[in-house]
C-alpha cells in the first residue's frame, strides 16, 4: 500500500495500485430519517440518504480500469467538492470503475482468531490419544485457511488470474514436476534438503508476514500508514493496468508490514530449526501459504476453474492409484513422505499410537493432508465468493436509489397538482381516482413499488464510490457457504475411504465432485446455471 498523508485525501505513490480512495468529504456518512408518513413526503421533504458504516479492515481503494492517464482525477477532487460535483466531473471512459471490497474488521479478527484457536487446541494435548482427532483438526484448519484466503483475495487490489488455456496445461505441468521430484529423490537419491529448506523458508516467511499484517491493518489506520519509503528496482514493479515494468517506483512500508516480516522470519526460522517436525509450527505456516496462494492467484472464469479441477482430479487419481503399476511405487506418497523432501507443504498431526495399533518404526509418524487438497478446491470456493460478490450491488447505492425513487413519485405528483387548477372535484371524489388533496389514490403503493424496483435495478445502483464491506455489504454468500460446506463433506468422504481401505486416498477424487456437484445444485435451484457457467472475473490479469 502506498500512501501520503499531508492532505485530506490519501494519494497513491506508485501507480502499481492505481489511485487512492476518496478524501474526507466522500467518506462522510450521514443518515437522514425517512418521512414518517406520506403527508411528510408531500410537504416536500428532501430525499433521504442512507449510509452503511465504513469498514475498519484492510485499506482497499477504488481502481479504474480505464487508461492510466484518466485514473484518480475526479475522486481526488472529492476532498474539496461535494459528492455530486465529483460525480459530474469523473472521466468518461468506456469502462466503469471496477468493484472494490473491504474486509470487515470484526470478521478479520474472528477468522484469524478461529485459525489460532485450532492451532492452539491441536498443540495443547487435548486431542492426544484420540484415534480420530486428526479429522476435525485437518478439517478446521483447511476451512479457516480457505475462508481467510478467499476473503483476502476478494479485497485485494491486485491479483493474477489463471486463463482457460493455462487450466488445460496445469495437470500436465504438475505431473512433470511430481515425476521429476520422484526421480530425483527415489531413483537418483539426491539430497534436496538444502534447496527445499531454503525455498520453504522464503515462501513461509512471506506468507506468514502477509497474514500477520492483516489483523493489524484491521486494528486501525496507524498500522496502514507508510512510515518508510523504499525504492523498487526498475523492472520489479508491474503496472496492473498496462502490465508493463515500471521505473522509479517506490513502496511505503507500513508498521503492520514491519511486524509481519518479523513474525514471518521468526516462525520460518523456528520451523527450520525444528526440521519441520513441530506439527503446530508446520501447520501454522502451511495454513498461511494456502491463504496467501488463494489471495494472489485465482481463476478467471468458472469454465477454466471447473476444467482445471477435473484435470487435477485425474492427476491425483493416477499418481495415487495407478503410478505403482507403472513405476513400481506410489509416486505421490513416496515424494510426500520422503525425509529429504520436507517442509510446510502439508498439514500434519501425530498418528494414533495405541497398544493394539502401534506405529511401525519405519512408518511416517504423522497423518497428513497435502496442501494441494486444500488449495485446489479452495480456488473454486474463492471463485464462488467472487461470484456472490458480483451478484451483490453496493447496498449503500441501492438504498439511496430506492430512497430517491420513493421521493420522486411524491415530487412528480406534487408538481402535477401545482400545475393544474381545480384538479379535484365531486366527480373525481365519487370515482375514487383522486384523494381530497389532489393526489392520485394509491400514491404510497406506487412510491413503494418504485423504491423496490430501483433497489433491484443494477444499472442504477452500480456506483462504487465506497468499497463494499465483506461480508456485511453482500446480500448473502449462498455459493461460497454451500461450496465450503461441500468441501467439508468431501473431505470426510476421503477420510472414510481411507479408513475403509486402509490406504492413502487421493482426496481430490472426493473433493472435486462434491464441491462441483453442490455448486451445480445451488445454481439449478436458484435458476442461475447459465450465469454461473458463463461467469468471468472482472479482473483480467492473466497469469500465463
């Protein structure tokens, strides 16, 4: 985030982010009471403006998807002009401003609190000695990581999207990488521990730093204000609009980022010193990696996401079920349990060691869940949250549009009454067409119908002067909630299959059909199957 605070507005230092949010005038929220009855409306009371409370979460700022030279001009003037004046001077681009979202601070604290609680319970020994303790533990960690990552991604101002062409290549690229790792570890017996440890140290430190900063950003403006400016080497910063490398870019380092870096390096160092065998440290970093992954990368459309998931289902099933028949070993399990290929790329929990079920000395001492079994379905769940958000208008704008439409009915009737003399007479009274004050009968119902129509009219209410608060500003998260619940069901099915067969299971075989099936069921039930199938994310920054 890039800020300067010498004016009443916040301005962006680097064009990587776009431009800053509106200033003090545009952030001023007020609520005027609606007239108590129709008589007050007829008296000419001004149209009420209904406002929602602003979010105290991560500072998310509006961004234009028009030409770079057009960004920010009108919004920056909002600090010294009224909202209506600013709107009238906004640049006329072919594309409208993209929707922006801000994560509710209370939801940020609750989400990270839930994740910390699961880790604390797992390390406390409360689950020790329980045969099936790993099931709720893995499920809770996975759900928390997906929830946090999906919401961070929605409120992020810059992220990469995976194109349909890339989704077709994904299973083949991963298969090649997995087999190369298998050859290096099991055939050539190479010791990759130095490379793997270095890679996951950097990855883990960055992921933890980003997640540690999120609650601090939600705690107040102090944590989000840049206090140190650092130059960015030429070519390392990318303009999100033009996609071209930038020169002379600067980044403002915030107190939250500083604390996050310290926490990230500390946890990554502690995990490295423990050789990744402290399962709580490992899982904390692994959950942060999933969250960070889902926040910066996503699919550009439902079709590409569904295609990739089906391909990855086949990838998972082949390398778990059929690889032994081809190469003589279970490639997936061989790589995952190899001692020199160790790191926070899986969730761990100590295996149950009972008198009647002792763990063999050569056996891997942990039950495990690969991060791919969390992150891959998480991509679909995160996309469903974005779909829910695309269906939700700006509730502030909707409420204001409804209030305007309500008052417009009374205003037009008032003007008509004033323009016609002797509009009311005995004949009109007997017919019931007019009331005694000259207004048409049923004006209250007409005003109410106009308000409802305006509230539901996206063309009138898609004005994103302020970020939409998530989740309070969304009119429901039907697809996100359903797909997240389906993930839990699919994971439980995978565990049940593991218990019955007493063999490792490719979790995606159970997760992908369950999540996709529930999404299809919800879409059909709501009559939105075609819209879901054709859904495309409004951000078009393709990864490949």
